[in-house]
């Protein structure tokens, strides 16, 4: 039997060879998949551009932060100079010479907005205007500046890195209220970062020579940490905003900035006398007087 099967197989193979055909081969078994290796490709141009932009943004952010820190330190230095007492005497001379003397002595640039004086006050060459200072001992630097600026009908402002002498009109436009050169509005130029309210209020009172009173009944809220930056802000506005940050309120009592609770502020306002309107002139009285 086995011999017959084998003979048949041999015969089939012979027939296939004679006809030019070959027996079908067994299908090849697929090889097991090889583990793919990660392909390291060079970064695309878009990725490089984004990386450069990120690096540039970080560099600018560091520079801006450093500049802001330097400006803040400079502003604190200038603010400290304003409150320091000094002795001075300046005989009659041009404003430019007097400011140059102060600038050199205090080590701070003092600039004059000549265009503002020309436009607002019709003073063509304000730096040539004569000024003088009598002998003064133990006088704060800001008082000296007010006296000098007032002699040319001007005011002074604290800027980042320098002091500016300008007109009341320019100051009024900046702070949003009328300004008189005879009595300049005390301005706050400082920053507070997580400072207790009571300390911030004391600092403002000392630097602006203003009367600031904190209600003892608001003792707990006065310990609240406040963060703020003021650049030439009227003292009453600065005190009002700081008080609000701590949940308190400002009440003006004559020239005193009184910081108290909302309940007491409401009760106090009812007790304070209200300003009476000025009486209108009587036309009949005018006629009688003119008669």
C-alpha cells in the first residue's frame, strides 16, 4: 500500500516537470516582528523658533523684573531724600543754578518741564527766572523744593529716577483735581508688599507730613497685610484705598485722615457739620450800596 502511494507521488512530480509546472511550495511562515528602535530626528524649524521665542521672553521678563526692582529702590531712595532735613542758603540767582546746586548736593537729577511753563503759564524761559532761599536749618528737602518751585508758580513731582518741576495744570491733569502752587497737595510715591495697614499708614503720615489717625476699635483689621503701588497719588486717595483693602473706611475731619470702621464712619458723618453753601448776594443790597 505504501509503495503504491509513493509511486503515485513520484508519477505526479514527473508529470508536473514535463508540463513545466512545479509543485506548490508551502507558504512561508511570517517572521516574528522585530522590536522597533526609536528614530531620533532633528528638531523641526518650528520647534527651534518656539524655543528661541521662549528663551527671548524669559530674558525680557528677567530684564523687566530687574528694571522694576531697580526703579523701586531708586524711588525709595528719592522718597527718603525728600524727608531728610538739610541746611541751605541761596542768594538771588536763576532757577537753573539753584536746582543744579541742590541736584549736586543731593545726588539726584532735577528736571524742569520748560514746555509746560511756556504753554500753561506763558513763561518763556523758566529756568532763567530769579529765585532765592534764605538761610534755613533743619528743613526737609521737600520743603525746599516746594519753596523754590513756588517762586516760579510751579510744583514738583517725584518720578522714577528724578525729580520734575512742572506747572499746577500738569499736576492737576495727572491726579484729577485742582492744584494751587501756594499749597501743593501732599502726594504719595511708594510701594507696599504685604505690609500691615497700621505700618503703611504711619509711613504715609511721616513721609507727607499729614495727619493720619487710626481708630483703636479697628485694631484687628489694622493688622491686615496690604499690597499697593502709588505714583504721585494724593494722600487722601492713598489712605482711602489702603483702608478699603483692610475693610475699613476713611473719614476726613478737617485736615485729619481718620481711618475707622464702616459703622463708626457712618455715625460720625451724621455728627459732623456739613459745609454750608455761600449766601448769594442780594441785588437790592447792591443797589442800596451803589446809591
